[in-house]
C-alpha cells in the first residue's frame, strides 16, 4: 500500500502496525509548536524529505537545530516540531520527553528495543531521539519510556529548562547566532522558485496524453506570491476527483464535500462575497465534467458553514496535547468562547477578564501568535484564514491564556565599542548612534577592557530595531556587532551537570569549522555553541558567567586557543566558575598545543560525537602562560610633524612559544602570502608547502643574530652562540610537532614540563638546522631555562608569538609568568 498524500509505503500485513502520522495530520499532533531554523539551501546526498518522503535530489533545506530535511517546495508543509531548546516565556517544562524525528539514519543503525537494524538507504525509516540519540523502529519506539535522560552526553548538555530567551521578533537564525552570510536574499524568492521547481518535478509524471495538468492555488496569499501546486488529473474527471487531488496536493485530509474549485480570475480575488463569487454556477453543477476548454489555474475554496467545531488548548498545562472541543456558530465571539471553555477546564469560578484567546499559526519557519479581540466573531475569523490560505487553517490553533503580566527581557550583546569608557559614556554613544530609548533599554553589564556592553531591553520591537541597526553602524571606523544571548538560569542546572561551552572558529582548518558548528548544535543545545567570528569569545563567557561549573571546548588552531584563553584571563573575575578546563579540537596548521595535550595533530573528519565523549573522559592538567612586554625605545617610522613619539609598550600573552629572527621571518612571509591569496590556503598540506618554499629562499642567510640582541635570564647575562634564531618554548612541541629541546638528559637543566613555571630557550643556526629539527635528525642548541627574561634588541628584528608575526623596533622585551596557570 502507498499513501496518496505522503507516499508512505507499507506491506499489507504491516498496515496494522503503522504508527507514523501522515504529513496531513502531523501538525495536529505537535505537543509544543517550535519553528525550525533553516539555513541556506544545499545539496544533501542520500537524505529523504520528511514531508513527501522522496529523496532529496535538487537543492533542499535542512534545519540547523534538528534532523529535519525537506524539499524547497515542501517547506511550507513541514510541521513546526523542532527541538525546544529554551523557554520562551510561554510554556515551562522541567521533565523532558524524547523528541522523535523519523529517518535519515545510517544504514548500520540498530534499534534500542529489538536490537535489529532500523536504518535504510532506500526509504525514510527508523526513529531517532533528537536529544539522547537512541534509535528505534517506527513500530518499536512506542515501547520506549517517554522521559528522555539526554543519553551519554547528559553531563555536558545545557538542559533546555535552564535557558530562557524571549525570541518573538527574532528569526531562529538570530536566536541561535547562526551567521546569515550564506543566506539567500529573501525567503519569499526562494519559496517562489520552490513552487516552480516542485511543479517541474510533477509535470514529468503527467506526459500521458489522457491526463491534464492544472495549477491549483490554495487562497489569496498563494496568488499574490504566485505559489501554486500542480496536480495531474484525467482529461475527463469529475469535480469531486479534482477537489480531492487538490486537497491532497496541499496535505489536507478534510472532507472534499466542504470545498469547491473556483476559476482563477482577478475578479474572483477582488470579490469578497464568498457565496456568490462564482456566479453560483459551481454548486448547482457539481457533477460537471472537466474538458479541454477548462482554464489552467484554479483556486480551492472552503464552502461557507453555519457552524464548526474548534479545538481550544489550555496554555497552562505543563506538557501535553489536551484540548477542549467547542462548537461555534455565527454569533460566537471570542468572549462567549472563553465563557464556555472555562467551566469545561474547571476554572468556572474565575473572572473572564483574566483570560484571552490566542490564535497561533504554526508555520515551519515561524510560529506567530495573535491575541483575538473580545468581540471578534470566531466563524468570520476562520473564514478569513481559509480565504488567505486553506493550508494555514490546517496549521492554526487556538490557546486560552491567562493574562499574566509577562515581563519581556531581551539581552543583546553589543561589541566593537571604544574601550575603557564609563557606563554613562557608553550609554551616550548608544543614544547618539542608535537612538536607544532609555525607558525600555538599560545597560546591564559593561566590559570596558573589551569595549562591549550587554543591553537589557523590555520591548520586542525596540530590541529588533537595535539589532538590525547595529549591523550597519560604525564607531571610530570600527563596525559594531550585536549578538542575541539567552539567559542561563544557573539555579535550575542539575547538580552533576557541567555544561560544555563550545567555541568554533569556522575560518580555521580548511573550513571544516562550518560542518562542526552544525554537528555540535545537533548533539548539544545550540545555545552552548558559539561561532568566534560573531563577536569573539566574550558573548559565550558572558552567557555562562553564572554557571557554577562548566568546561570549554575550543575548535581552532593554536591562535584561536590563545584568543579564547586571553579572553578568559580578562573576564575571569566576573565568572562564578573562574577556572574552567579547556579542551582543544585542533583545526589549525601547526596545532602544537593540541599535540602536547594529546588531542591529535589535527582534525580529519572524526565523528563529532566521539570527540564529545573524549572531552567528557579527559583529565585536567595545568599549563603555564606567559606575559611578554614589548617596549620599543626608538620611535616608529613615519612619525608626524617630525616630532617622533616612541610606540607605547605592547603586552601580549604567550602559550606555546616566542621566536626572534629566522623563525619569525618565515612566519611573516607566510602571513603575507596568505593575506594576498587567502582562497588558496585551505589545506594543511598546501600551507606547509608554502612554508618550505619560503624557507628555501632564506638558506643563504648569515648567522649574526647574536650580535643584534642581548639576553638576560633571571637577572644573569647569558652569552649567545652564533645563531640565526632564538626561540622561547613553553611546550615540548614546536613547528607542527618537532621536539626542539630534545629528549636526552642534561645535568645543566631540569626536564621540561608545561606547568613547572619555567621556559626553555633554544637557538637555531638557520633554515637547514630548522629543517633537520623538523625531520627529527637534530635538536636545537640549548641555551637557558628560567622564569624571567629580558631581551635587548639593538636593531629591528622579526618576532612571532604563537604564530602571530611582526617586525619589532629596537628596545626591550620582557617575558614573565602570567597570572594563575590555566
């Protein structure tokens, strides 16, 4: 058997076990409507559409938060049944049920209940819980206990009941901070493309000459947007057959007697008189037969009724689907409906004024709520919705809601402001640049060192206006950035839960970061995953500032790790958990720190789930960090007015190593090559090739760095041998895994460790020596070991710290231990 609506296939003997709801009734079974978060359209191999169950050949959409995949032209029929990742001020739950999503499982997937395989690459099959990840057959999943425990990753998932976000006017992409730079220009355009794509797909079916293809619109809205569905019917078909085919095309399983077709003319749209709109010819001539002279486009309309039964859901239920059915007639108003419903819900003693009726449209991209006016005639309201779109009627629900004084609190992180100002000065800048209304906007947190503030806004439209305006605003030639951040209610976090804060740099590592962002959002709560190109690490640390215990996962190169550790150092005093442990998923070119801490030489596509399990099982170790003070005594070149001012001292943090001379010079040349053609630097292999090429050009250099610098270690002068490069190392891995210090024991020095409070100083004699160290044939020249260093530069010299190179003017460099170990 095959379903005429959603193409579901079943053996005859299996029919009695079918538990999957058809796409036409799925919206009515949604517990709590939550809209999906669709990224840009893409090509997804071996996946099936959740609505029509066919494979995704053409570009299609996927939800960035749950496993939903859907064709471009099926997107309008997708249920708003995404994962509920936060509380939105409407309904609060503390217990969690499994969030089942059908299909697109790997072919080796095994059922939790009967232990047989439940995946398939031929059809959409099997069920998966979006939170805990357990798999089951469609016939078996009903046996699984409904409560979800979040599975193996429960200790690191931020529970949705602890996250609050008032998100009404923001798109889902804003709520989950998903960058829209890949987003297409306008949703409406791609919807229109979708309808024509979908139509082309269906046209191929009906090349049979005994059939005809008709365009069907489902209401005024579809006509305006030119969104139609194509149906193919026999050339000689009865009216009822065409109506039935049209309803199926729009996933509506109502009785066809309640609908009729109307020829598509502009006048039909303008005429609002529902009864006589088609010369009343249609009703009297129901048996009429479609012939070849029939117009190609039709609008399907609901016939007027004198009474209907509507479902009313009480919004105060903790979890669930329970509703009350109520018959309404042409005199029923919102007020009479509330009056009749309250006794049925056991609230008859309460005052009618304390309640309101809310109409909820459960669109797949947005769930829209509208409070109905007390005197509104319900039957007229239903008629209007159906006139706009009969599909919308299928996705509309009515909730009875208590009039509580709901507090609106939207938190907006605004970065890119000038640093070190007072809260009043920041408020004045925002007043001047964004015209903020201080009666609804207040500055709740100020990060002076980083030039960022957090705004608390008590009005949705003002929050949306500021968010949109910030994107196009610059202050002192620096663009501002805005991030919508959720509020984490620390008191609700379970005792043994230590949520993981994930930072991903999508620019690191050959652009694997994009896929990782998607995977981590799926496996965890998307509110705990932050993209570093969107405001840096600060919004993440701010969001987790009240969490009593959390850990951090940084996905990026060593530079990215340094960036996050630097931000942590600056904001540590404002965190309840001031020393979170940091894990690394190495995405860079060298990844020396990742190697030392045993996270591997670089990510090569391992399963993100197993990475999270490794993070959960990893042990904590301490590591030293170092502060480098660079104080140039000579002025920078090109000073104005001929009066030369020396550069102000510069302070940088170091985790891995700091190099002077040849090592930094190679980094600088590589850096310039990458800035000229960034598109070419998308693989580690190519990056290393460029390093070799740059190095070969410097083979004939002379060894006289020791004449241009002086070194003091722990107050003692150290005489330097004849070298071309001087390197201070904190970790036993340099230049993509080479051991520069060497492993043989030495009576003069202690064995290096990453937490001994000491740095090792090593010299290299040139490019050839560096190549031999890289190949493992030699080690560097051991010079010193200590905890306080002063280097005097007698001329400008290239310097690099953790892979960031520049030319340093003559002067002093002081290296000393930074605050607490990390």
